[in-house]
C-alpha cells in the first residue's frame, strides 16, 4: 500500500463530501496508508472551530482520525508556507511517501519543488486516479468535484477547470 501524506487544505476538501457511497475520504484511506502531520491536525482543529462549510468539513475529517496515522514532523524554518504545508513536505520527505495530497493551488510549484521523491497530487487529481482505477465513476467524480469546488470557492480556477474537463473527456 502506497503512503500518502495529507495537508489540511486537501483534507478539508475531502471532508466537504465525506459521506455517502462515493465518499472520497473513505476511498483515500482504504487505498493509501495516510500519514497526517500533527501540525495539520492542529490546523484542522482551528478550522473546525468555525461554523461554516470549511469548519464542518474539518470536523468530519477529525472524526475519522482513526483511519490515518498522525506523526510529528520537523519544521524547516526557511520554508515560506504555513506549518501544515511545511510539516507535510517534511514528513513526506522523511517517510519516503509516494504521494503528497495538497490543495494549495497558489503554491503548488513551491510545494512540488520542496519534495524529494513524492508525487504532488491535488484533490481533483486524486478523484481522477480513483476514476482511472475504477473506484469511482466519472459521473461520481464530477459531482464530487462540483460540490467541493463550490464549497472551496474554486470557481474560475484554471487548474480545477482543467481537471473537470479531463473527467468529462474520460
């Protein structure tokens, strides 16, 4: 089973739709050994304190921490993003994770450049992998991505629009 390190941004995205038959969070934890840095758990707790869609999504993820392994991660003091991304990159590099799941679209290049051997994957890409491997239908993935995109304010995001078009073509 491949190891996936998750950042708070992507976990909140998955938490938006963390129920039902097409539950991408459950499919992710069934498919991968999911590692979550302690700093990401702290971020999720902070987000869960808010009474909005993001808070409810973070709370849904926190209710499922038994399906993931939480680990400490050393922070790189020179890393210019928040502690969650910093910890995710550090843990991925330390653990030799195959995948880092992160939805920080404005900083994907920096996250990617900071990874030693891990593949950087976003929620839209994860959904397309689940379609490719037969874990979700293209219609289920499109519906999930529509719901996540609306909740996460991804309208007009060219990366997300491209992922949606790939699901439509597939």
